[in-house]
C-alpha cells in the first residue's frame, strides 16, 4: 500500500490534479451544449494559437505544448484567450456555468485550478501509515 500511495502521488501531483480539474470542467460544459454551442466552442478553440489548443489536448506533463497549461496562471491565461475567441452566446453560457459550477459542491476545484486560492488539491502523499 505504501508503494502504491507513493506511485499515485507521483502520477497525480497537486499540479496534475489542478490541470485535470480544469479539463473536467470543460468536458462537463461541452456535454451541456447544443450543436450551435459546440460549433462556437470548437471554432473559438481552434482559433487559438496552436501551442495553446495543442497543449490543452496534450493534457499531461512532458507531452508537446503541455507547458502552456502546467500552472494555474498559464491555465487562466489560456482561459482568457479562449474566452475572447468564442461567440458571445457561448461565452455567456460559459460564464453562467463557471459561476454555477464554482458555487456547487466540489466547485472549489475549478477555482483551485486557475488561482492560487484554496490551497493545494488533496494528495495521497503521507496518506498511508503503518
């Protein structure tokens, strides 16, 4: 159990968890969109410079362009750049969703993924004791 705990922490470091939480919000937002919303979302997404959208899709350290998303301030920069690329209707829906999601149970994970507020995500480091 101790070895598994250490391995899990190595793979899912607090920064990797933050990046994952950011992507989870995006996926949940996409699942709520109709065809027009999806088209607007992806039109804006692929208008971003390639390192930004490719890095988001990479989603894991050491993959190409992931350095564009590996810290909270780079994710907020990505989000702001993305926000100005999407149609206002999609941006409005996303704003409502960001607020609603942030106020929901567990929504603090999104805030934590793009700000230094609310501390580090939970970790398994030190979880196992003999």
